[in-house]
């Protein structure tokens, strides 16, 4: 299953042309049952069975959660909430442009 998410995230990043936004090292790696996106060795986004998650500034995380646009990130139902991350459950990855702003903000926040 992790291979599926690795391929989805790699393809999404290629389609978004994120390298044009940032000269830092970009990398996708396997992560448990999903995949993570690293910028300069730091995790800024992930995709897994729970959805698509981004590391964002605290203010934006709180705003997206309070507006009901995203949820707090938990990798397991009883696991701790990952601070400074938001989760989009069941993301539509075919709407590529809608995700670009979150990737760019996440890249800048790490």
C-alpha cells in the first residue's frame, strides 16, 4: 500500500512543478503505510490512508480546523494529534491546482 501513496505523492509533486518554487532539496520517501514529502530534510507534507496532510504555521492550522476545512492530523484513531499539521481526508488529487498553495506554504514553513 505504501508504494501506491509514494507514487501518488511523487506524481502530484511533479505535476505541481514545485521545484520552480524552491531551490532546496525536495524528496519523497516511504513512511509506514504512506509517503512523506521532505524539503531540505524536513517533513512538510504526507499522504496516507488517513488523507493528505501539511505542516503549516499554527495560525493557519487553527483557522482551517475551526472553519471545518481540515482536521487535526492523527495517524492512528487513538494516536496523538500532530501539532502544526492539518489533514484533508479523502483528497481529490485530480484537482492539482487546489493543492499547490498548501504545498508551497508547507515548503516555506519548514
